[in-house]
C-alpha cells in the first residue's frame, strides 16, 4: 500500500503543470487510504531551480514529502542555447547526459534516497518524462516503475536518452489518446501496462455571476486565459490576436489570471488579475464568454477541463492535438490556427448565445464521463492492482 511519487517540484505554491497533477493524485490516493510519499526537491521555481523550501521530511495535506537540495541552479539562457545546439546538430551520448544535467533539477541526493529506500515502497510513479530526477531515478529503481509522461511533441523527445526513459517503466498513465498516439510513434509500449487517465476535475457549484465583474472591474463581454502567462504558452500570440480583434470589437475584454512571466501591454481592455482563489477562478470561467487556450504544446491542459466543468466554451489552438480533441470529442469548443480563424470562431462564440450554452453543456458531460475524480482514482487502483498493491 506504499506509493512513492517522484516529481521535480511539489508544494502549495506550485500551482500548475505536472507538479500540480502529481499533488492532486497523491492527495486523492492518500484520502483513499494509500500511504503516499513524494520525493522532490527544495526548488519552487522551474526556471532557476533555486533552493527555497527547507530540505527534509514534512507533511502536507496528509502526504509525506521528502525534499532534497538542488546542487546547481539553472542558467536558463545558457541552457536554452545548449538545447538549441543539441536538438539540431550532431552530438554524442555524453552531450545528451550533459544536457540532462543542465536541464535539472540536478539533485543527486534525491536519486541516492530512491536507491536506498526502494524496498520501503510497493510502487514508484514518476511524473513527467523530461527531467533529471526521472532519467536517473528510473535507472536506479529496479522494478514496479510507472511513468506519467505529460508529454507533448517537442525536440527533447527525439534525444537518444529518451529511449532509455521510455523503455524503463513497466507501466504508463497517459493524459489523452492524442498523447499516447504521439508517443507510440516514437517508442514501443509492447507488453507494458497502459491506460489513459489524466487528472480529475471537481464540478463547481456556481453559476454565472455579475459579482465577479463588479469586484474586479471587469464587465461583459470578456474572454479568459488561465495559467502561466508566458510566450511559451502562446500568450504573446494571444495578446497580439486580441489587440487586432479589439480594433473591430472594442467592447470585448481579455482577462488574464495566473503567474505573469512576460510583459503585457498597458491597454484598457486587457486586465491582469494575478492569482485568484479556486472559487473565484471557477466564477471567472463561468462568467466568461469563452476560455482561450493558445498553447502550441499541451498534453492535457487542466484549465481547459476546469472551463468545461464550469460549462464555458473553449477556444483552442488547433496545432495542439489534445486541445483540439477536447473540442471534437467533447463537442465543447472551437479551434483556430491563425488570426483569420481566431477572428471567425470568436465572432461565432460572441454572437451565438445558444451555441455557447450547447458547447458548455457538452463540456460538462465530457468532463464527467472522462475526468471525474472517481474514474481517475479507479484507474489508479487498477494500476496498483496490476502491481499487486491493494488496500487491506
């Protein structure tokens, strides 16, 4: 009944991506009666890997956390230059090992602890394929290894070291059918346990409310982006598209919530609200005309699932197949790949209230059918049963 999770960052302040995904699964399995331990680092920030948490063992929401110090902070500019070189030039295996160390978080103490304490756990679940702790941790743990890849199509997947990463686990828990299909084109999963799981979503007990707009000085109509606000998430493109659209539709507002990691222009119709409580975020989603998901690289997108749970239509980047499939399979949104398409689908969403209601209702059904917490926990219980891990 003892489960070990391995993830690069973990904590209340780590609010997105594979790290939040890991925390939600660990907490839900703990609530279900499993004994969960998380092996992670003392880093909060994924750009620098600076040590900010205290090392050692703590308890958070009944989950045991073991933190280990990062030996080297990351110089992101230097790392990006090295990545650009290694992705597009001939190189050696040693170069790739160097890339993995530069990627980080470089934390040998975590790897040593996994090797030493392997006998103390029944199964090891690694979250996200990309980092030092996954590469070296999978090498040290001998058996009962599961990987939750949280992968999207990117050059790093084509490094030779990734063949080692994807050959080592005995089980894989994918976020979407799109992710599984993409990875199956690069790696063999023959004779491996596989399931499409993702993460659970709580359906909010809220309705559209004018209170949100009054409190934050945001009035309808508005569209919403929730998540890390950075160019790598497509936000620069989103801002450019919005400003262009605003010339013909000046009443529309773009609301941004989440961590701000890029400059945004000062404009009366662009509102940055910082971090909101989960309840306010749900209210913001329910009150918006649509949520926009401009990222070109996603394996699941929890914000999209949360939007569907709030019965709000999606506008997504077509090039990101998992997002496109949410729209197609869920009949819950529209997609675009350039500005003209963005303008056309936004016009449709804004003028057709009946369509918004239909897309919103469809999204709620889709989330309940595929991403409810009982279904997600049931699938993890099936994985654990596969390895002989059962509650007494």
